[in-house]
């Protein structure tokens, strides 16, 4: 290592720097020894021997295939912990021995390399730098060793998880096979097996699962394809279909099967999330850790290929093994789901069987009661009772078995196909028995059902009539009085007092729309009610097949007359609502106009009053002013008056539009007309005031002109008098006389013109 020497005169290191560097260099042998001992540690290849084989003699329950014949083996957890402790101890020892010297030496040599040193001093600095490199390399190896041991720990954790997963997989599949075998020995209507203990799928112990399912376990441990191996099921026990068996005993089978499926679902969730998913998470951590490392080897140990040796990637075999675990978890999930379909079939078959028997029983009850019901006057209670009884009998009877009936099949359980056929045969037989009895009751039920349907339709129509009539009454009340926060206003009061009634104005459009809808609905409902009455009267006539069961005089009922009266009353209320809606709509249209006219009248009145005040002031000022601004002021006031006139005319037009809407309603229009008339009178007065302003302005200008000329005449006389005063007193007297005459003339002109002053009223 050579240093870049700085130009300039060289110098030796200070004595203190030399001693500090020499003391640091003395540690070199110790650091080199630790470096060599770290390099001499046995190499660990964390990816060797990924395939596991069950071994009951092993403390972990498994051994790694091929590990006994290979020189490269993974440590057990105890050995790995010892290696980690050794590495940590070495790192602590290095840090204690270094005692912070390395950082100080880095800083010092960084400063010294910038100085021009003599050759001996330069050599000393170079030796120091070499030692720093050695120590850096030692720390790098310690970090690499730590990462390698952590990766190895993840590998051991991954092996434990996936081995436990394969054992649990075999156990769950064994239980699934047992559940399917017992479930296939059941038929609808038959009780559960006598020995309930036989239905509880045993969970194999570690030893039994190793011996009974060793081939399956080994296949799952070593190859992904092993998870797809089919497991045989013993032939199902044939049961003779018997629909008269106790339904409660048959239902016991469903209950037992449900509890078994819950157990399977729980175990599958634990298997998938606590084992397979955790194993996947550990493998992901291994992949992340390996990506930052190199020379990790492959599944056989170190790799000869330089390119592969340098890259740190988890072997594909690991990915395939994890994928096989996930595929196995998916397969078990599908089997458990299929067992749920099996449960669904058993439950539906049991429900189908029970429903058919119940329907047949209710059909017999119906035949007994319908003859009594037809002999009684028609009533809602009797209708409801008969309808409920027949509805129960017909609704409970399920439809014929079709393609929607569950027929779960699975390639691993071929005997289920025959079991599906046997279940279907039993269910078809029991349904036919129920259908035969129900068909006998159907002819009598047809008449009573049509009568009930017609009466219920008429009752429903009657309810609609009552509801609509109630809504119309509420609408009438709302039109007449409004609501609490939006009472209906009186146009007369508004014309006099001017309340805005914003809430009522905002609500009326919705009220009118709602009222229109109700009126149209009333007309439609009346037509529908007439049709329902005709249908009901027709339904009261029994057909020939039922006449012998019905009374000779027919079924008495006055519902038709009541509904007809209600429908007539509905039309009357709807007509009143339509008329009142028109009146409210007129008020709603007129109210904003009234408020606008009142507002315009008020504005005009205020503006006229303000204008007249301005005119009085302008007249008083113009009487003694000769400025041209007086003329401009007159024009501004005239423009303002014209604006007020236009506003008053607009209010008059709105008042005319109001009369066109509401007609000649004097209590409403009279206050508005009076206000408009008063405004017009005020406008006329303002026009007169404006005329006075014009005349006063002209008079003031005339006086100002005469006064100006007289003043100029006096100035001329004064100048003449001064010029001749020294020579002739008589001339002065004559000029004084002329001045007096001029002043008298000015006074006479001023007195001849009449001017209003600030105390005069216009």
C-alpha cells in the first residue's frame, strides 16, 4: 500500500503519534490470529439435504435423506446454538481488545495521509493502514458468520414446521377417510350407527401415523406428487330404505357429522395457517437473507460453478417443497370443503324426507277441515286458517328431485356415486306417497284458494282506499292550515303587515306535487277497486266440482258493499283536495308578488322622501350661489327622480299582474294601491320641488350677473375719482353722486327679484 505524498518539505511524525501508532501495530499478531481462527471454522451450507424422512429414533422425529452419506451436514439446534455463542464471544473479545483504537487510528491516519512525511514515517502509516484493513476484514467475517448461522437457524425452523405439516396432513386425511366411510353408511330416515364411538375419527399418534401412513408420509416429505395419492375407502354398508323410521334418530347422524366436520375444519385451519403458512413465512425470510450472501452452496454442498457459487439464492428444490406443502394444504381444504358438501347432501336429504312426511300428514288434516270451512260463512279468520293449513301442506312438500339436488362426487371416494343413487331412490318414494294425498285435496282447495285470493285482493284494495283517503285528509288539512313551522298565510295580512312566510313558500311546491300524485292515485285506485269488486263477486260462485261442498245459498259477505262506499268517498275527498290545491297554488304565486310590491312601494316612499330633502337643501343653496355646480346638481336630482318614477311604474305593473292572478280582491289589493297612490303623490311633489329648484337657479344666476356688473362700475368710478381728486373738489362731488346712484340701482335690482331663503318651505 502506497500513500499519496503531498508536495512540500517533509517532516517526521511527532513522538506521541509514533508511540500511538506503534502501540496499535503491536496488536497485529493478535488480530491476525483471530482472523485465521475464524477462517478455519468449518463451513456451513444451509441448503443441503432438503428432503426429510420420518425416523422415530430421532429426537426431531425425522432425518434428512442423504445426510448419512454426505460430508456436509446441517448442525442440530444445540450445535448451532454453540456456534452462535462462540461467534458472539469472539466478537465481544475483538471489541474489547480493540477498545476503540481502530476508530481513533482511522481518524489519525486520515489526517496523517494528508501531510508530507519522511519515508520512515510514511512506512509507519502504511503499516497502520494494513492493520486497519485486517481488522475490517475480521469484522466482515464475523458479520458474515452471524448471517450464515441465522440463515441456518431459519433452515432448521423451516424443516421442523414442514415435517410437522406433513404429519398433520396424513392425520387429517386419515380422519377425512373415516368420516366419509361412516357417512356413506347412512340413509334418509335411518338412525345413526349404534356405536357413536365409531363415528369419532381417531387422531393417529406419532408412532401410528408413522407406521400406518409411512408411504404417504414419505411421499409428502420427499416429492410434491405424493400429496395427490388416492386413499381407498372400505365398501359402504347397505341399508334398506325405510321412510317410517324416527326422524329424530335420523337427525342424530346430521349432528354427529356436523361436529366431525367442525373438527376437520378447525384442524385444516390450524394446518394451513399455523404450519404451512408459517413455513412459507420462514422460507421467505430465508430467501431474503440468502439474497445478501454468497457461497451458500446447493442441496449437495459446495458448488463448483463459479457463477452459481457466488450468487446467494435459495435452491429451486426448496421452492418446490414449499409449493408441494401449499398444494397439499389446498387439497386438504378441498377435501374438507367436499365433506361439507357431503354434509349439505345429508342435511338436505333428511330435511326432504321429513318435509314429505309432514306434508302428507297436513294434507290429511286439510281434507277434514275444508268441508267444515265451506259450510260456514266466509270470514277472514276461517280464510286465514284454511289458507295457512293448505299453505303449510303444499309449501312443505319439496319439489321433485332435480339437478340442483346435491350429488357430491370425488375421485378419491368412488363408492359415493352409488350412495347418491340410493339416497335419491328413497327420497323419490317418500315424496310420491305425500303427493298422492295432496292431489286429493287440491280440487277442493282450488275453489277456496280463489275465493280467498279474491277476498284478500279486495281487502288489500280496501286498505289502499283507506290509506289514500287518510293521506288526502292530511293533505287537505295541510293546504288549509299549513304546518307548525310553515302556517298558511293570509294574503290580506301579508298585504298590510308584510310577513315573508319563507317556510310556507318553500314547502308549498312539494305539497302541491304530493297532492297531485294523491289525486291521480285516488282515480287509479277507484278503478282498481271496481275491478276487484267484480272479481270477488265472480269468485263467490262455486264451480260444479265444489258445489256439493258449499252451501246452497252461497257464501254471505257484505265486504263488497263496504268497499264500494269507501271508494265513492275517496273520489269526493280527492275532488276537494284538487280544488284546494288550486287555491293554494294561486296564493303561492301571488304571495311573492305582494311582497315585491310592498317592498317596491316602501323603497319608492323612502327614496321620494330622501329626494325631497335633497331638493330643499339644493334650493336653499342655489338661491345664493352662482356656481355652475348648481346646474349639475339639478341634473343629478332629475336623474334620481326618473329612477324613482321607473321603480314606481314597475310596482304598478306588478300590482296589475297580481290583480290578473287573484282578481279584484280588495282586502288584498287596497293597501297596496293606497301605498302606490301615496308614492305617486310624493313623486308629483318632488317634480314641483325640482321645478322650483330650476327657477331659483336661474334667478340666482341673474342676480349674480347684475351684482358683478355694478361692482365693476364702482371700481371704474373709484379710479376716476382718484385721478381728479387733487385738482377739482366739485368733480369729486359729482363722482360721489354717480357712485351713490349706482349703489341705489343695484339695491333696486336685488329688491325687485324675489328669492326663497333657507326658512321658506317648498
